[in-house]
């Protein structure tokens, strides 16, 4: 639950995009240490832009973004190594000739800096990260030989090997079967609780995370709502964002059909 | 037959082949993994235009080759980064432009110049002591850079954006890789020729790619294959009096097809990988 700890990610009336194409407009949002935050919104709502902004890959066109004690009004931030990032599936070539341990070791490279060789200590950290996701017995397996869910665990371990303060996950369940989706989200929740990690989870699947997150952030270029799930998941708010793609089947069950699942 | 190896020229060419083979195949690992195959091919033609200009004007050909090669890779990298153009398109344009320049420069020469053609087709058997020292010096520089920055280079080959997101200076590393590719091409041109040098970069790493799932093992395999095929190619060339460049490349290609046929990846890979 959100406590009174200081905010570690702070957007102040921040606008992101490229001149002529605004992806996120006038966002004011503050995320405190230790929160589990779900970021939701339809396709093209700026979720991935938010992710790139937090990673320090995009500077605000207007407004300000502070991450930790760093003002990210220009790029070249030094906070990046402190954010463990799981990119969207499909971004990374999963048949790249690399073993599980080699993949996780890459998580150490940013923090190590140039010209430094990974030491035994770094290997230990990587093995510990693998243990956290239950994949330590696969250390020498080829990444391409793992199932989609196992690969996702390895990528989460790579993020953990950075010993991050924040875990940033972009659609971690896309392309996985339903059981595996649950396992991955359970793992994330477990890591949030055990390692006291701040988690930012971007997803289409509201149902999967609504009962687990402390807070939901609803985006569609602008910030439509932010707060405890019960306050955000109200039909009138959701209908503003999703329009006719919103289907409410039951007072407890919400299904938001997204554009790419929808047959027009 | 063994008499042949007591000749100075033969020892020099074997040494040159081993160095070039090792160098190209080490750089090749990153080229193959980062998907820069076409960049290398374009660079070798640009570097050849530099050589031709050098002989035309009486300027040092190697220096101009380096200049042309570096200009090509940097312009390409810059264009990709700006998102102005896809890499294959910009390289395609630079590739043909520099080749047009090379043909123009050769056409402007008053007399036939065999040395220029040496750079185009490769002539490892005529490598001089000076050239050997240049290959050695630049080769050491390139290998040093690769060793120093190997972890960053592997990471950007795997995923440049993820590397950047985790605090690795990925853009600078990308340009360093492009620079290293250009230098390698120039260093190797005299041995295997501008047309075939790229085979030396591509084939050993692609062969190794078939044989292992580990980055470290991949690199060692690639270098071993590169050195072996280069040296064996020169020996074949000397013993049967065939041109050295094609001997090296065709030998490497044979290894590649064998590795595809007998790839453990092919046999072990699950039919459906989720």
C-alpha cells in the first residue's frame, strides 16, 4: 500500500512526443517508493512512451520529469541502471545465441561501467537473480530453447541483476498462455513484496492485475485517472477512454476489449 | 612441398592470412549478431574507391581507404540514428556511389595499374614486410578495442535499446563498432581483396552461429574457423597455384554449408518454440 515515503518518479505537467506528434500530454503523476503501479489504456494511448520516458530515453517537450534525484529534462541521465526494464516480447531476438546466465549477466553491464570485467561477485548477483525467478537450474541452457514463460522469467532476472530500485515491465504477459500469464504476474507480485521493489507494470489486461496493484494509472494521451483500482475502474471513467470497446459483464468482472483483439 | 614454407614470402603470407582471418572473424561475430552484414560490404567498396583515388593522385592509398571507409560507416550510422532512412537503403546508395567513384578514378589513370587490382582481388602472396606491420598494428588496435568493450558490444548486438536503457552508452558503442568494421575491412583488403573481404567477416561467424548457443563459445569458434580457413586457403593457393582470395573464401563457404548440415541447433531445436 502507498505509504508516506517520498516520491521517486515525478511527472510535472510533462508532454512527450516528437514535434507534431504528441504521445503524452500534460501528465502530472507522482509514484512513491514501494508502490505497485499498473499502467493501463488502449493501444496508442502513450503507455510505451511513458515507459521510454521513465527509462530516460525521451526528454519531455514541455514540463518536467524527475526520477530519483535526477531532473530528466535532457537525456544522459545516470539513473538508468537503477531501473530494471523488461521490454515488450518480440523486441528482442529470442533465438540470439546466448545462454541464460549470459543474458542475466548483461544486467550487470550498465552498473559496472566501461572497461570493467564482471567479477565473481557479479556472477553471484546474477545467480541470485535467477534464483528469485526459479530458473537457476537452467543457467547454461540456450535462451532460444526455453518456453515463452521461461524466457520472460530470464528477462525479469536480467532486470533484477541490475539491483534496481524500480522494476519496469512493458506488457509482460503478451503472447503467453493464460496459466503462464498468471504465473508471471504472481512472480512480479512476489518480487514486489519480497524485494520491496517499486513496480511499474504496463498492460492491456486490467483483470489480471486489478486485484494485485496498489494503484492504477489510466492513460489515453492524457492522464484520465490515477488511484486505487476501485476508484479508477468505474464505468463512467472507463467509458470515456475505451468507448464502445468496453464490456461490463458482471458487477465484479470487467472486460475491456482492445482494438487488436476486436473484430471490426 | 615443405620447401615452399621456407621462403620468406610464404611465411609472410601465412602470417598475414592468420592475422586477417583472426581479425575478420572476431569482428564478424558482432557484425552477424547486430545485423550489419550489408554495412561491411558497402564499406569495402568505399575503401576500394579510396585506394583508387590514392593511386590516381599519388597519395597514400591505405590512408585514403581508411578515410573513405570511416566516412561511409559514420554517414550510414548517423542516417540510421536520425531515422532518416533504413540502413539497407542508405548503404545501398553509398555502396554504388563509391563504386562509381572507384571506376571513375581507375578510368582516369593513364596506365594500367596492377597494384590497384591487387586491392580489388587480393594478393596475399605478395604481402610485403611493411604491409605486414601495418596489418599487425591496426589489427592489434582493433582486437584491443573489441576486448576492452566486448561486454558492451555483445549487449548492443543483443538489443541496443535495452542496453541503452540499462545505462550502457549504447550509441557511442554502436559508432565504435562501425569504426572497428571499417578499419578491419581496410586492413584486410590487400590480403583477400575488396570484393571478398566481407566473406571473411561474415562466413566464420555465421558458421560458428550454427554450432553453439553461447556468446563466448561463438566468438572462439568464429576466430578458430577464420584463422584455419585463411591459412589453409593460402596453402592451397600456393600448392595448386590458384588465386588466394577465392581459395580462402570457397574453403570457408564449404565449412559454412557443412555446419548448416550438421548444426546441433537444427537437431535439438524444439519443433514448436513458444
